[in-house]
């Protein structure tokens, strides 16, 4: 299902960050109890030959939107700037180029959470203003 990047939260945002980082959909396992809104993401492990081996790993590394330990370093690495406006809304922005006469493309995303705004900006810069997410996460 297509979701606007500006509306991504929780596991749907974490999924989109995984895709923006270059993971493949088959590398992520979604665990969700029927009738519950929340879902958990697990990374599918691969053997020495690169084949899925049937095991899974979870931990803070996939909880981008819920943990500064996971999401914060990504924002720093990607040089996504964040500022807060007078109403308490975080604005995250990133441009692909600063050259004389050409400012490049600018991506901006907002949220009450600095981390969520920054991650949405990262996703928008890589995947666009709409993202295809599994129906379990939409």
C-alpha cells in the first residue's frame, strides 16, 4: 500500500528506512499479532553464500524511529539538519548539492519528534514523497 512519507510512523517508518538504506523486502520479517496495531521487524539472516538461512535477528538496529541508538547515527551520517520552530515542531531538511548557482534538490519533513522528522527526510530523499509499505504496516 502506498503511504505518504510525511505520514509514516512506527514500524512503517522503520520499514521505509530499511528500504531507503538498501535492504530488500525479503530481508525483513514482519511480526504482528492479529488485531493489534503495532508490529515488530526482524532482520532475516543469510548464510555465507548469501542465502536466507531461516534465522532472524532483532534489536535496536531496526528500531530507527523508536531509538536514538539506531536512528540518530543515521541522521548524523547522512547530515540531515534539524531545527525546531516556535510551536515546537521539528523540521528536518537535507539537500543533495551545494554548488554555486544550483542549490540542488531540497527535502523537508516535519514532526513533533526530532527523530521521526529526520528519518522521514531520509526516506523522502531516497524513496520519494510516497512509499510502498506492506499492508500489515499501513
